[in-house]
């Protein structure tokens, strides 16, 4: 369920932006710094290649951007803690209109600061085949077995 929600939310994140000017990537140094910040916030490695924003969000603008994508298990902290640390990275930024959604164990957020944009999505869910007929909050599978998925894009408009 969370994977589907994240896919839908990431594809909706750029609605209306396909007619806009092409996205441009941040400098490699800024992409690397943001990857380091994401890695520290999440507690697992987040690489930062440059590519098309559409690799993260189907309706994102054309052009190129810093891309971030990582999966992990074995994480012991709770989702709310990770989400809070991600939000601290963009504490001085403004919300990106129309890009915000939260659910149990998932979030999609968009932020802007001048011509820079960041859109990120994070989910964590129990291993496939477990906790399927119960609320996520009732799942007793240890957190270190849960799958974390993180995707983000950072670009200039």
C-alpha cells in the first residue's frame, strides 16, 4: 500500500510543471552536501547522481536534477524521528504549493528557496507478507526488519 501511495504522490508532485522551463541541477558540491545531509538524517547511505527529475516524479519538469534514491533495512529509529530530521534540513525553506502528503509510514514533501526546489518522499513498511490485515501501528514486526525507501530530487527553476 505505501509503495503505491508513494508512487502516486511522486508522480503528482510536478503537476503543471511540464510546460515550465527545464529544470537545472544544483552544483555537484551542493548535491553532495544534500546527499550527506540526507544520509545523516536517515541513517543509511543516500547517493546523489544527476539525471532527469522524471526518474523521481513523472510530471516533474524536463531537464536535469540531483537525484537521490535509497533503500534500507536494519534501521532502528522510528519513522517520525527520521521525518523530523529530514524537515530540519529544509527548516528555512518555504513549502512548495501542492506538494505535501502524509500517511502512516509515508510522507511526500516539497520545498522551495529562491530558484531551488527539493521534493522528497520517504516510506517505511513491514516486510512483505507481514502485518497485511492490521493497521501499521499495530504491527509487531521489529523495526530493524522494516523496509525504508527514500526518493528525492533537487533542482533549480
